[in-house]
C-alpha cells in the first residue's frame, strides 16, 4: 500500500515538474523572441532618426519653418529618459509631418535628396511594422501566459512583467 502511495506521488511530482519545465521553456522562448524584436525595433528607430535628421535642413530651408518636434526629439534623445514606445510615437509624428510636407510643398518633393529620404522612410516603415507585428504577436502570447496559473507564479519568480503592445501603423506610399 505504501509503495503505491509513493509511486503515485512520484508520478504526480514528475508530471508537475515536466509541466513547470515546459512552461519555463515557453516563457524563455517568448522572452527571447520579444527581446530580439525589441532590439530590431530600437535599431530601426535609430536608423529612422538618422534619416529624418538628414532631411531636416532641406525641410527647414525649403519650408522656411523650424519644426519644434525636432527640438523635442533631440532633447529627449539626449536625456535618454524616453521609452522605446515614446520614442517611436515621436518619430511617427515627425514622419507623418514629413509626409504632409511632401504633399503640401510640391517643390521640395521634387528634390532628389528628399525623394531618396522618402524611399528610405518607406523601407524603414516596412521593417518597423514587421518587427512590431512580430513583437506584438509574441508579447500577446506571453502576456496571456503570465495571466494564468501556474505561469503567473513562474513569471513572478523570473521577474517577467506584462508589457504593452506597439501600435502598428501602415504608411501609404504616395507617388
């Protein structure tokens, strides 16, 4: 009788251990994918920042207006107190403004360097949109896991927190 109880306990412990092991691997899998997507997003945001900075003088010279958003972005980037999502939102505002300028100022949109910048921005937007979609998909799956027992306990033990998703914007190429 004692042998059956011990054997049953061993089976239950083995099953629980394998469940915890699998859930731990699943959390690690999602965390790795999310970290990789965040890295790609941050890298492309920095690339996008250099693209919009590269066209700043042309815009200011052609439109004869100084865009305050450039100053705001520079100040926040220098302080390094900005989150990736805030950085992304500010850059999106600036990119939207550049697309508006392209439509409102026909002369500037005909300049070679401006056209090249628009092409680079479109490429950058595609890369960022894909990375955000990948991030959001994996982040959503991980967040759902972290809300359920026993993964929520495992997540707290590993100090994994629920993270917000990115907003994914589709930029239309206008020709």
